[in-house]
């Protein structure tokens, strides 16, 4: 890593004791103590690898209603707060706000979702006041939430709130979404503006959630060509994924000339994830992240999906080490959750032997189409 980055203290925001993390297949983590235990697996692994001494850890405060209303509608926030207070999972209006199947309204969900957004806002603030170059909030990254609608396990869109805050200081924000799913909530929020460029790499296949993110979705009005989608098929492995990301992102870096970068690094692209789609390892995602960090821009790093808990923790601990320029021991250190990392107790993940449906022709055609777009003209 460039020395300039390595020398700076890193700011890491955790909402550790009040995590809202739909990790795991139960998807109702807020009610189950064992699920919030899983939620602290990432932090504990980072800690047990001795990485915290290279960072400044901050306990952010809960955001005010006004801060949340920078993106979300008052009606939606009011409703979410009410059903969260009452633990009302059967309110007649809930469906209007996307609450239900993917986004159950369990007691306390509002505070949990808001406190995660508090972490992302604090991280954005630390980039704005120059107190660090890279700010992390692994519990953040809830990219599907809309202005007045919960969607895909996301209630509060901490990413949109973070970007809106960064825009108070920075002219052009580049958003990069490496989660398996299309970052629809963030793309929609900024689809009309040339000030925020959104790039999402994701699985795009009939019936796969959320169904948007085709290559022809490019933004609208003044924001035309400031949204870029990289739709991929099942089975992609590290080398091809890096090739696609790196090629696309280098072009965007040159043409858009961002002042600040926001990365959502959902870990549901990993081999062995229950989403059973891509076939990546943390090293592949790490190469993408490293090439982004080499731009030497202030960078906000967020989590997202990731439904195999030990692999998600492996991945985010490894990416934290990439940011810090540290090398981790290949063996998982002994710690509170050590037994979860069996049977091999190793940091690395082995890709599975699934077919990669992205042949070279598919990727070349994709990249040719991306390159055939008119360049976005910063205004
Ligand atoms: O597929 C859907 C719904 C079902 N409707 C017809 C559409 N929802 C997905 C939501 C995935 C959200 C991903 C979030 C993230 O991007 C991180 C912010 O990773 C879904 C899936 C699925 N396999 O796609 N919901 C569920 N599975 C689900 C499983 C068990 C219980 C409840 C929901
Ligand atoms: Ca994505
Ligand atoms: Zn996802």
C-alpha cells in the first residue's frame, strides 16, 4: 500500500453492541441472541488477529430523525419507528412500506437499522474532517432500502445517507458495489445526478433478486451515463472477476475523476455462500479493493450481504488487513469463536468446482459494451 495510506490512522466504526445484521439464514437476527453473537464474529476475528492496534475504533452515536430524513420520507420513518416500538408484525399499512417477508418488523428493528447508519455517517464524517483516509463500517452496506420502502433485508439505506453527507464536502462521489446483488436503492437515489456515479457488479439472471441492474440501465436526465451496471452469471472465479472489475473501474476512475470513493463489499459472492452463485475467495475481492485503494482517494468501506458467517468474517478480516497493509497468519487464531472455523481452521477459502458461466466471450462482449458507452461528462 502507498505509504501515505499506511501512515494514517484508520477509523473504524462499529455499532458493536446493537448490531442489526441479517447474517445467517434465519434472517430474524434481532430476536435471537445467538445471531447477534454471529454479528460480532467479524469484530472478534479482526481483534484476535491483532489488527485493532492499527486503527482508531469509534462508537458512533445514533443519528437524529433529521439525519435519517435526508433520504427517507417522514411517513416511512414514522411508521417504521412505530411498528418497531410496538413489535407489530401485522400492521395493515406495513406492506405499503415493503415491510413483511424479507423485512420483518421485529421489535427494536428501527433502532438497530438507525444505529448502523450512525456508523456509516460517523465514518463519512471522519473522511470529511480529514482524520483518516479509509473509514470502515462492516455492519453497514444496506443498499436495497428506498426512500419510503424497506427491501431485501434493508430498512435504512446507510449508504445513501453516507453519500449525501460526503457530498457536503466532496464534489464527485464514486460508489462501487461488489455485493452479489444489484445496488438498486443507491442507484435509484442518484440516478438523476452527475455528481454521484454508481457502479454495481452483480449476478443478473431471470428471477434473481432484485431483478434490476441490466447493462442498459445507465441513469436518467442529467445523470445519464452516471450509472453503470456489470451483470455477471453464476460461477465466476477470482481472476475473471478481477479482470472485469479492474477494467471497468480504471476507465471510470479516469473519466469520472472522483474526489471520494464509497465501496460496498458484500461477501455473498464467496464460494460456499448459501446464495450459491459466484465462486470468489477473499483474495479476489482483496485485489479489487487494493486497486481502488491505489487511487489514494478518501475511501469509505462498507459490508453488505454475506450469509456464511465464518466465511464472511474471514473475508472482512482479510480485507481489513489489505487496507492496513498487514499480512495475516494462514491459521485462524484461537479466540471465542474459533470452533466456528472448522474443520480446517484456516483463513483461506477454497473455490468450489462449479461451472463458470462467464466465458471469455461473455466478458469481452460485456466490456466492449461498457466501453462503447459515451463518457460521463462531469458537470
Ligand atoms: O427473492 C426475494 C424476494 C422473494 N420475492 C418474490 C422477491 N428476496 C431475496 C432478498 C435478497 C436480499 C439480498 C440482500 C443483500 O443484497 C444485502 C443487502 O445481500 C431473498 C432470498 C434470496 N435467496 O434471494 N429473500 C430470501 N432469500 C429469504 C430467505 C429466507 C427467509 C426470508 C427471505
Ligand atoms: Ca453489486
Ligand atoms: Zn447481496
